[in-house]
């Protein structure tokens, strides 16, 4: 309820910021999957009394383009290059 002597500000419709960032979802998804897999395999390698680097290398092989399963797109490589 608006009291006497006060005015309501006009509302303005603003586009939601999620709509403008949907194209970068696959990039975020790929980076999260790669980091998560590296973390998990690094932990497994450490539990097997191997250096964590072995787990990181295995994560790169698993997520790389020469194995079946989750593979990042070639167009995404340019986006990843801009981050680094």
C-alpha cells in the first residue's frame, strides 16, 4: 500500500542476464568436467601411492579427443585459448 504523499517509481522491464550467457554454458560445463575429473583421478592416484600428476594425465587422456565418450568441441578450443 502506497502512503499518501509518496509516489511509485515506474518499473522497467529488464532482460534477464541468463539469456545472454547461454552460449558459454558448454564452455563452463567442459571446464567443470575436466577439473572434476582431474581432481577425482588425482585423488585415486594418490590413494594408490602414485603422484597426483599421473591422475591428471589420465584425466587428460580420458577427456581427450582420442577416446570415446565426453569430447570437447573443436570450436570450443578457441574459447579455451582466450582464457589462458
